[in-house]
């Protein structure tokens, strides 16, 4: 579960990337913000398309409404 992994992460930078079909790529404990972002995006594109960063560290960078409307509009 993504929320549990993020809650348990106490060191380093964390990032979550989300794709068009709702699949996530997660990087926990990276040495830098950029490394976390790059790794999360790399993991996401293995399972989905049009991946973008939704969370960096403890910060959500995508408003809740955007995530809901994107998910609802995406073909399954």
C-alpha cells in the first residue's frame, strides 16, 4: 500500500508518480529530490503511460480534483 510505505519512510526523499490508468511508481529514501522523481517516473512507465509526479516528500503536488477527473476520464 502506497500510503503505508510513505508513512514508514523516515529517511531520504520520496516520490510517487501516477499514470493515466492509475498505476503508480514509488521511490522511497532517495538521496536527492531529483533522484526520487526520476526513479518514481521510471517505475511508473514500466506499468502505465503519461506518468507524472503526484507526491514529493510529504507534499502532494497534484490537487485532489485533478486526480479524480484524470482517473475518471482515462480509458480502462
